[in-house]
């Protein structure tokens, strides 16, 4: 995943705070059937590992091998910065 250095967050306390504020993650894995993705709330356990629970009816827990690496995508507040000549401070100049 492309992530410029100036957008990287490496402070564990800040990462935990972000996840606690928006715990619904999109968990993505590469399985024998191809890419699979599901939304699931995640949290840190006492050891610092992310934990969550998939419903028994969700096939992801059968198609992804135990211990397999997955990617968890957390979304928080979204925004768009408009960079257009003549636009500043929410008004046209």
C-alpha cells in the first residue's frame, strides 16, 4: 500500500486512540479462493494484538488459514482538500 512518510503514524498510543474511535475495520486476506474482505469491529487485547469476532455464518473464518497475515483498514473522519486557484478559506477570491 502506498503510504507517504508524512502520512505515516508510528506512535502506538495514537494508533490505539484512532482504532478505539473507529473500531470497524475492513479485514482483507488473500485466500485460496482469491481476495476476501469483511467488516468487523476490532480492538487491542492486553498483548497488543488486534482481536475481533466473525459470525459463524461468515465464510471468512474458514477460507483464511489460522495465523495468516491479513490487512485491517480502519476509516475515521474523511475529508477532501480542495486545491483550486482562487479558492481559499472556503470562499472564492
